[in-house]
C-alpha cells in the first residue's frame, strides 16, 4: 500500500470521527413528536386486548354450528340469540376485570366495583390503594365500545344475516363492520383503558404509560 492511499484512509477516518462527535441529540420538538408516535403505536398494539377479539373468535367458530350454516329453524334462532346474549355479557364483564400485585409480587385478578376491586378469591386480598381500582365512567365508556364492536360484527355475520334477515344488502354487511371497527379502534387508541384484566398480556403489567399514577 503506497503513502497516498494511507493518507486518504487517515483523512476519511478523521472525517468520520468528526461526523460522529458533532452529532446532536434530537430537539425538544422532535422528541415530543417521537413520544406521541410511540404512544399511538403502543395503543395500537393493545387493540387485540381492548377489542373483544376472543369473544369474536369464539362467535365465529360456533355460529355456523348454531345457525346450521344459515339455514335456521326455530331452535337454531333461539340458540343463536342465547349465545349472542352470553357473548355480549362476556364483553362487558371482561371490560371490568382488573389485576394487581401484592407485596410479594403475586398477581391477583378481580372485578372493578364502586368500592374497589373484588378479587376472585372471595375478596380477601386487596391492593395497597383500593380507590385506584374503583369503577369509573371511563370503564363504562370502554365497555360500551367493546360491546358495540362485538354486536356490529355479530349482527352482520354471514350466517346470522342468512338466519334472521337474508335480504340485507351485501354492501352493508361488508362495509359497516369495517367502518365501525376502525372508528372504535381510534377511540381505544386516543382514550386507552388503564385496566389490566383477564387476557391482558403478562409482559405489559408494568407498562408505565398505562399506570394509574
């Protein structure tokens, strides 16, 4: 290797070091923008928890059986109505479930009430600050969103439509669930729930963004 190439390598190395040392941290505006984006993406990642995905999955699996693939008899309609009511009740119930950890780190699940959280072990275990787990108007709002999302999907399911109102236009059954699902997803991202109930991912239990502080 000649002296000229060595000299060029040293110059390039010096320039790259200068570029490194003169890098500046993100400005306050950029950091704020990044924080907002991260919050939106974090909320979007939780839609599988906030939306009644488990209930919808169970409904999708069992509906063809209960409706006889849309060719309903009176018994099929009665069974379908009962299952629909049970599924809707589960959407509301899971929206009110919450969890907390004791001093030993053990995780307990329960249902939020106006006085605090009632645990599934008979209410014997309580969090350090029971008032933080009381039922609030925001819980009713989130429960109504979850219920609306499920009822919209269930009412416009193909087999349900064939069973109860077969003359429903296909454009309605294809479009309305998508529109309603999108709007409700936006509400869930903008107004996230602080509940960490049944079905909430275990690894997200200590997420500071969704803490009650």
